[in-house]
């Protein structure tokens, strides 16, 4: 079976969650005998036409020149090319800038779309943009033969909003077995003597709520903020906490082994995401044996259940920072339970198998 994956900036991953998903999925499907094409931006650092058995097609992407509008042009170029590829299934990862071109997807090829999170809920967007995102979401549903939800919450939403069934396939992770303590020296850290968060620096990721709690705690141990901060909001946040030297903005880190080692050796890993389904960084924190303190919302609670600390405001962040003793028996049981969930529910091998079964089930079933 020939599968094309569109909707990402490409693989190997140099960017984020959907790129990570495309990478693991493509490699796993090739091992199972699928032929896989992944679409890459022409600006992608990896310029070869094949990567570990995965065919790569580079399409023109002017996002670096004209900003967000470039994403729409890139997605159009990918769709124009995939029309020529004679695929059995097209997997769309997301819909934001591709669904306006959905009517151009090849009519005789099955299209299945991972609907991602509820993008229009993100606080960074204006009301005009949120209105467009709701419109794009509807187009994503309309021009797909099948839908994939990476959380039960998203699955319920699609059923209620559009009366559409979707296949639940979570995001994946792999239990991290080999933490490297030498990574810590780069950031002048000691094991279990720092706290951290990893996120895009955006308001809906509770950045200020968490960092306000850090500031209120008066703890002098380092707090690592991992995420690209060369944005207007990133600059604002850096300036707001400039008087707190324990808060260290280290920028984006995309090496998964370094990230996992940092997560593993942290005292508390804060996960502030409030929007979306099964968030990749949350699963990776679980897989890295992190003690997790998460924003108190249904998406996070569905995954973590009782095996995490939760916060709603800065005061609760402060309280957790002051009371947690890393080697406490309760906290160690939370860590162990989350690691078991990765192995038994969210392991990438299991997730790839579910995608493979989904593709087999839908092959030739066109519903548009």
C-alpha cells in the first residue's frame, strides 16, 4: 500500500509534534512493508530524496519570506504534487492551511485526516482568525473521507459538532531507557535540583501562570524554560522575568535524547498546555520518568489520571514547588505508573500498528 503524508514541514523532525509523528509513523510503516512518501518544505535542512527508506518530496515553501501565508502556498504545492503520486491513502496531519485546497485532493484516493486539537480555542488568535479556523475545521471534515482523533475529547467533539465518527489513535512515545547526565553540565544543572517546562511560548500554554508561581516561590534553584523565544510574546515574557535569574530561557531544543535527559533529571516537569488532544511533549515527559505537574483540564487528566500534580493558578504552582520532595514514595509511584502507560498504551510500535490497521480498513472506502 502506498501512503502519502502531508501537512508537516517534513522529516527528520526539526520542528514539532506533527513532524515527530510523521517521522515515527513513516519509519514504522516502512518496516511493515508500506511504501511511504512524506512531503517536506524545500527549506528543510535534510535535502535528500530518501531517508531510511521513506521517499521525500520537497515542495516550495515561502513561509520564511512572507510569513503565515506561505503555509497555504506550501500546502497547495504539496496537494498539486500528491495528485500525481498514485497513492492508496493520503494522511493529512492537521487542516489549518490545507483545508482551503481540500477540493483539489485527488478524488480516487482515500483521504484520512488527523484533526489535531481545537485550534480556534488558542488565545493567541484574534476573533477574525478564530472564525477562519472554525471554517477551516469544517472544510477539513468536509473534504476528508475519514477522520482521526488523537484524544477522546476530540472524538466526542467531532461527533457532537459534525455528527462524524472518527478513529481514535493517540499520539505515541517510547519509554526512555538511557538518560545522559552529562547533558546537565551544558546548562550548569545538578540532577533533581531544577524544575522545567517545554512548550511553545504562547499564552495558552500557561507560561506566565507557571513562571508567576516560580517567582512567588522565591526558590533559587534553576527553572529551565525550553522553547523558541524569538517572538513578540517570547520577548515580553523574557523581559517580565528578567529580575529572576533562576528562570533561564534556553531556546528551542530539538534533539530528543537531550530533551528526554533534561526531563528525566528534573525535579518537577510542568506541562501547561490547555488546548489540544494527546500532547506529544506530555507523553514524552511520561516516557522520560518525569514527575509531572499539569494544567488542570480534561485533556491532561484523561491521560495522566491521578498520576500527576495539577495546577489552576500561580498560587498552586508555588505550593507544588515548595512541598515536593522528589524521592517521596507517592511521587515515585506516579512516575512508575506513567511510564507503564507509555509501554502499554502509547508506545510508538502500538500507535504505528493502529495506523497501519486504519489504512488497511479504509483502503478504497471514499466517503466524499
